[in-house]
């Protein structure tokens, strides 16, 4: 995989990054805003969701559906490193796949599993390797989509794609998330977002409340998740990342980060 500056959110484009760690690292509450599929190259990952947990290694794919909050623990392997590839699948790709392969999805609906750590078979491994190679080579978006759909189709034929295709039914929440993810450093307000969505402020607040959410929680959730990803995949200074994620004060950022993830940005960096 090419040297990576982290996933810079680009709506409707499949992208990837590499996650590394030199020490065991546990993050108890990680919100997933863009559906992500991960494969560990070295070490193991412990995934916790609902009342379940599973361990995954190089022989698994890890499914991280948008809208979930997961507990993640990364454990270095015998050579002293944890290394994993993470590929993001935008909603447009998942919707197109659902429409294009509706017959295959329906024919396997009776055997769909809900596991988030799924075993790799020969065909899925081949599709995954081709997808990573296309991203690494900066292939045209159409080719990335083709290979991404090959991964999804292979999972579908094994009855394993279910968690990735379950809709969240929160279109306003999703649109706000996508907007903030595009420029997390911007001084977003309810008024500015409502204007972009051609909604009144009260209407936006009410619709978000109906979905069990709020503008403030979405804004901070996206900013913290973006910071987590950049801390793990880039060497940029912590203060610079804080500013790029919308925090005017690095100390304030550190407090909010620790409150959400249970460790400080410096502690996270020390484990990488």
C-alpha cells in the first residue's frame, strides 16, 4: 500500500488507508460514519458490538457498517506490529450494488449472517487484493467501484454481506454527516447547515431529534472520528490535526478526545 496521508473524505469515491500500532490499543466507542471493510495484515483485532465480540486476523474481513458504534482493540503480532488495511465504501456504491445485484441478494437473503468478522475464502481474497491494488495504483473511480462491487458480490454469495446493506433510515443525519466530513475544520452552525440543505433551523433540529440525534453530537462525533483516523494514519502534529478538525484549542481537543475514546491523543500516538 502506498504511503498514506489518511482517508481524505471524498464523497462517492472508494478509498483506503493503513492502520498501524506497535502496542496494544483499545478504543471502546468508535462511531462509524462511512461503511468500512478492514483486513488485518499483522496481529489481531478484537471487535465488540451489541453484546457480542469476535477476534479477527488475516484470515478474516471485518465489516464496519455506517451508523454503528464499535469497540475496537488492536493487538500487534509476533513481529511487534499491528497493520491493517481499511477501505471505505460510500453510500452511493452500496445503493448501486443493492440495485444492480438485487436478484443475488434476494436469493441469498435466507442465509444472510449478521457477523461483523467474516472468514475470507479464495474468491473474496482475490477480489480484495484487486481492490487494494486498484486504489494503490490510483485507478479511475470506475475501476475502484468495479473491484469494490466484486468484494461485495463475493460476500453476498456467501451470505455474509447483510450487515453492510442494512439501511440506517436517517437521511438527514447522513446528509449532515457527509457535509461536515467534507470540511470538519469549518465553523459549522445549525443555521449554515440548514441553509445548505434548504431547510429551516427548527425543521433541521426537529428532524434530527426524530432520528434520535442532534447537530452538536453529529458535529463533535465527526470531528473526533476524523481526528482519530488522522492520528492513526498520518504523522501530522497533534495540534495541527486538532485545528484541521475544527478545534481552536489543542488542549480542549485533548479533553474531548479522552472523554470519548478513553485515552489522550498523545497516548494514542505512543501506541502507534
